[in-house]
């Protein structure tokens, strides 16, 4: 046992065990606070929708208040995104290092996170001290939004230091703090030879942080700050302002609501009904149980919008059934990981929401494009499963018409959720955020009517959705200053010039863009890649005459496929972690399905190039 665990914590009048309990209590309070904010947001948006469409009136301050509450939700999620299971630490490379180098990498990674916390805390404090004015509708002082992030940053640094102190001792905790302070001082007090494109320094710094396993949002923030010594024109207060502005969008409220709706359907047992209906449709085919997993994923996509949620659900529900039916554990996990990628393609899709927030593309049009792309990808996976299932017997005898009708009626409540959301958005009945709130209300009413949820499960679902939404929101916010720096350096113009150099035709643009995406997707988180590469590649595609919606869908499909590729392969790791399979074996087993998806991607790219209308100068 570590000496710190049995002695008093230095500088604090309590034992290490009590200090650890205190830190855990702080995390729990943040989770409950996030759940409360999410509940208030839900009530606020639903009230506004009801007043507008039922009574013909509205709350003129509801949208602005919702945005401010979402900012608060993301700010309090900053510590959780660095210290809890929500931390987006891509530590695949670190795992291959010797134990001594792994410990060193962890020190530097935590130091980077502390640096980001200090940037938010001190930069936010500078903004609070210097900004004036009040919000347009609420009349609240503008500094409140930045004070939330300042507090979140300070709490992030404190929580990281405290957890390291409890788990590893004072020496390592002090080392992490010194590394964080050194990075912070270097960012704003070190002056080196300026670069023509300071964003290059930011990219290199962020890449190093990612490889070392630092939390992704904090890495992006620290990377931009470390570009300052190389001439980047983004001082600390401006960096924090960009981060806050990045999350101050009403559209982004749809993310926590869709996550909550998917969680309610899963916990309420409605997802199980979709599995039973899928089995009646395809269970009698060769590889019928794997085909059932595919059809279930297609239907669950219309309710969840989160591939990670689908992978976790499938690994818990379908993998044991697949293994019991004769599938090897790695192959069963590979099937679940591959089919889960459809969730961020078939509407509603959180990936499309992120893309729309970064590029201003129409959410409704992206969702329609997602239907077409999702159908093609599902067909490709179905063919891949059929070809590779020579030795797997059907899951069941062919279902009768009556069985299928009864299973369909049982699954209607879950299927209806996706229909309500997409139809409402596509035909302009409600906004994307309003549709996502209605999706939660729909799921709540159905689950309560069926008595499939209790108070404990409901509270846990709210806490989980709030935490996940805060982590995604923080990533979007910290990607904003990075994207701003890329815009200042005119990187998108450089990308367009390179594409033009190689011909500039639609097919050439599609080929080069996909090469860039396939390479970047090996090392970047899917959300970060969408936020950073979408605005860079889209202008070149538009210049070549490619429909921007088609290109946006293809970009998302390309990056979602990387949920199955090493070294990051997040969907493989989720399916492996839940099922207990070894990731290396799952990566090997998923290869045939990955090839099928790449074939579908190629068909989409050729189709977009053929339909392109060249832009005349």
C-alpha cells in the first residue's frame, strides 16, 4: 500500500482516505449537478415548444437561458472530462511502452491537462475582469459565462492534482503540477522564432499530447496555447472566449437530449423489443444472429444517435447470444463494433450535429443524406456478414407472418421515436433541438407507461447523459480556438491549393480528401476530426462542384469507419471492453466487414463525383 494512503495528506488536515472520499464526493456532486441542469434544460425547452405550438406564444428568453445553462453544463463537466471514465484519453500508443515510460507519459499527460485547466481558470479570470455588457435578452452580466469556465478550469487542475496525490504520492503529484505550470509559463512567457503558420506548432503539440494519452479536449487547448511562442495571434483571454463561444449554440443542446433519449430506450427495455423484431426478419438467414445484430443496430440508430452507446448495448445484449450460438468471442465483438458505426450515420446522428455546428450545413439535409448512406452501408455489412458466415447456422426458423406482425407492434414505440424526430426536423415542424427534447419526452412517456423505469434508473440515466454531453461539449468548445487558429493561418486555402495542384476535378478532390481523412482518422478522435477537418476540406469540395451535403455525409462516413481501425478504433475498444474480448483479435476479425464498408464508401465517392457540377470562375 502506498505510504500516502495511510498517512495524512501533506498540507491538509485529513487522512488520504478521507481526502480520496472528498474527491469522489466532488465528482458525485458534479454529476448530480449536471443531471439537474439537464433536467432544467429539458423542462425549459419542452415548455417553450408547448407554448409555441399549442398556445401560439413563447418565452423570448428561453433560448438564451438554455444556451447559458448548456455553457454551465460543459464547464462543470471539464473536471470529469479529465479525471473520470469520461476522459477522452487515447492511450493506445502508450500501452506498447515499457512500464517506466508509461509512468512518464502519464505524468506529462496529466501535466498537459493541468495546463489546460490553468488556461481556462486564469484566462477566464482575465476575461471576467475585463469584459463588460449584459446578455441581449436575459440582462445578465456577460462575465458570468466566463466565470463558469474559470471555475471549471480551476477545479480541473485541483482534481487532477488531488487524484495524483492520493493514488501516486506527493512526489508524483508535485511533478505533475510543475509540468503543468511549466507548460503554462512557456505558452505565454516564452518567445521563439515566429513561424509563418503557427498552427503547425499547435498541431505538433496536440499530436504529442494525444500520443501521450492526455485528455483530448485539454490537449487541443494546450496545443493552441503552445503556438503562442511561435507567433500565434490568440492570447489567453481570446482563447477562452473562443472556447465559450464554441459551446454557445442552441443547436448543441440536441446532443445531451439525444443521448438521454437513447439511454432511456436502452434502460427501459425498448431496445430489446427491436432485437426481437429484427430476429423475426432475418434470423432465418445464413449468419442469422449476426444479421439480427445488424438490423437491430439499424433500428436502434433511429433512436440513439450515438455509436458508442450502440456498441455498449450490443456488447451487453447480443455478444453473449452470438457466443452461445457458436460464434467466437472476438468475431461476435467485431460484428457488434462494425454494426454500431451506423448510429452516427442513420439519423438522428450526433456526428452530423457536430459537423453542422462546425460548417453551418443544414442539419435536416444531412439527416436525409444519412438515410441514403446508412442504407448503403447496412447493405454492405449484410453482404459481408453473409459471405463470412459459411459455418454459422441460422438463429431460428423462418418466422410466420403473425410473429413478425406481433414483434413489429411490440417494437413500434422505439421505432416511432426515430420517425418522429427525423420527420419533424426534415419538414421544418420543429428545430433540431426541439425535436431532440420531444424525443426525450416521447421516451419518458413510453417507458413510464410500460413501467419499465424506476427512479434510480431514471436518475442514473440523467447523470450519464449529462456527463457524456459535457465531455462532447468540451471537445467542441476546445476545438473552436484550434479551428480559429487554422482559419487565421488560411490553412483551408492551402488545402484547396494543393487539391487544385493535383487537378481540382471532383474525382481528384474526393480521392485526396479521403486519403487525408483516412490518415487523420488513424490518429484523431472522430469528433475532433470532424471539427477540424470539416471546415478545411469543405471549401475545396465546393470549388470542385461537389454537393456540400454529399461531401459532409461522406466525410462523416469516412471518419466513422475509423472507429474500427487501429490504433484508436474506439468502437472496437468499447465492444472489447464490455464483452471481455482481446482488442487485437477483434481488430483482426473485423477486417472483412471493414473492407465491405470501404467498398460502400468508394461507391458513395464515385457517385458524388459523377453528380458534381463544376463551379465556373
